[in-house]
C-alpha cells in the first residue's frame, strides 16, 4: 500500500459529485506566516491618499459594482453563485447592494484599461499586483495604506494589515513607493497529484521526495507501459511551475547577491538592479543547469505535450492515461465535478533537488503558487460615501468568514491568518518547503518574457533549439523587459532602483 500524508478516495461512478477527503497534515496555514520575513510596517501614506479616520463604513447603504475576471479554475457558474451568496449576505448586513461584473479571463486586462479610459471602472476590482501598480501610477486606484493601519470591523482585535499572513502582505507592497494599492484576495498552491493504482502497478510503494527518487519512479512507470506525467507545452503554468521550483531550489547564493533590503525576498526592482549588474544570466548556473534538468524531466511526459492544452493534460490523468499531473489547488473544484474518476490519489510537492546533484542546492522544495497575485483594489471612481463603502466591502471580503467560504466553495486558499481551512485543502499547505523568493518566470515580473518562455520552451523541449540558443534568446527578452520596467517606474542606479533599505 502506498503511504503518504494525503489520501483521497475515488469518486463513485454513479455520483456527479463526491467530496475530496484529505487526511489532516501537521502543518496549517500558519506555516506560511513563518516564511514571510516582514512585520507589516512597510506601508506609508502617499500624497493624495484618502483619509482613514475610524471605520471605513459610511453607515449608509450604497450601491457598488465589483469587477471579477473569469473562471480560470472553477466553473463560471460556481464562481457567480458563490459571490451571489456572499453579496446577498453582505446586503442583509449593511444594506449595500453589490452588482457583480464577470469578465472572461483572457479579456479582463483589456476590459479594465478600456473602462479606466472611459472613467467607468467599477468601484471595487479584482486585480493583480503588476496591474495595480501600473494603475496607481495612472491615478486609477487608491492607496489603501491608511485603512490598513485601522481595525477591520470583520476581523477585529488588531490592525487590518496584521490579519494578513506576512508573506502576502510583503508581496502586496508597491516596490516603487512602499505603499499598498490593493490587499491580497486569495492564493493557490500547486501539487503533483498521482494515481496510486498506477504507482502500485509499477512497483512504487511510496511517493518520491527527492529528484533522483522522482526520476526513478518515472522510469518504473515508463517501463510498465504507463505515461508518467501528463503535461501541456502550451500551458504557461505547466512550463513555469516546475522551472520556478527548480530555479528556486538552486538560486540561494544568487539571491543573497540580489536581496538589497535583506528581507530574503527579491522583488521586481531588485531584479532590475541585478540585471544591470549582470547577475541574471540564463546561460549560467542556476538557470542553464535548471533548464537541462527540466528537459531531462520532459522525456517522461505524454509524447504530444506540445499539441495539447492544460485541460486536455488534466483529462489524461483523470481518465487514468497518465500517472501524474500538476494541479492548482483551485482546480480541485473541477476535479470534484468530474465524473468517471475511479482511482485513489495522493499529492506531493515538487521533489527536492539534492546536493549530490548540485552542491549549492538548498535541499528543500520550493512551493509553487502561494503568492499574493490576485488582490482587491478600490478604483478612484469611488468617491465620498462610496469610497467608504468600498473599503468596508473589501474588509468583508478578506474576513475569516468569507475567506473560509471561498476555500470551501471554490478551493481558494486564504491569505489571512485566522480563516478555517477545509480538509480537502490541507494537502496543499506548506510541508517542508520554502516559498518562491524570486520570480524569474511569472507574468507579474515581465509578462512578455513569460509569454516568450512558453513558445521558446516548446522549441527547446521538442529538439528544434539547443540550450545555447535558448538561453541567448532568454537573456535578450529578459533584458528588454527589464529595460521597459525601469523606464515605466523610473528606476535607475542613481535612485537605487526605488529600493528602500
């Protein structure tokens, strides 16, 4: 029998839905707090910020609009139903009516920019860190720092800022000015899910923990005629998730050179400085070595990985045609709704790269996900009582009650320190892992580079491009993207790239 910390029973074939049961892990979300390295006191009010005297609630009912992008993970119907319930309950408590605007994911940013240009942006918007920092520079969103110093009426007993896990609060700080233009909405974690029946058929009696054990397991599966890993070469997630962990496990010495403010996190302006100093070179360790390790891993994927999308790769695993798949915790809602899965499965982090492989490896897995990418912001279209009501609404949305509901209904992990976590998500919290401390691959750093990464990796993994050409092109794209970021944010060596020591 395969042993691990996380066991999920098969769905009954006759049932449309079946709850995912997970054994309790010893760690809880409080483990994330230990990784933050920030005491939450970095925010400072900028000129022109709204005042925050006392509670943000205006005391009078308002009508607000909320913008939210499409169902990247859960079905649109489930997302809309969940938020309808949330906003109906909010209206019953406050009298404020909320209009929910739901935009398809791939059109959302374009829609936002169009609404901003027309002066018709909804008062409360779900956004991303890179976007909201741009929007603040265009005076489209407020500085929330003054409000975060006050207590939230929905999570009392401490300043609102202290209710967030420190790592998420740190992620939310605008590197250009040290303020917060949005608050973390939710997060998600990535795990490798594996089919226990297929593992047993290949003679694998426990989940691998190290990279050599992982490759050995892949060899056994392949020898048994089983596709080890379902992957999509078209998916930014499938291409960037493993690389994020691989680079993060190998870059400890590099990060020490890049981390100017000493908080053990390397954010975008520190990456810009490192680029100018020549520290980020994809043709050298740890990047070149990590890419070669990634290509070795790709020989255990489905042969058509470059020709299928992420959902098709998930179907290969769900139908028992592949032993493993990488899954975002928020995708569990799709698994819950999937008919036909008849096997028991387990979950594991990206395996640990050992010092025997690379002497500078830190021998700890780097968690995938867990960043405060999605966040709530207040548009400058909100004035007076509507501004107060908008602040009150996002305080409600970041309360233990609502973050717990989002975890239960949509499998979204909380970003606050006192929300209840359902059993099905406990396999997704930190185990013996580190968080991502430098983002070399994600769109939040350089979107154009992230898009290029997917296309170039298809050629590299498919054998059309060698490692020298790949790393040369990556260096060129990265440098171009960082040059644009420096211009946009006015980061220079003279102003220390906006880094506050």
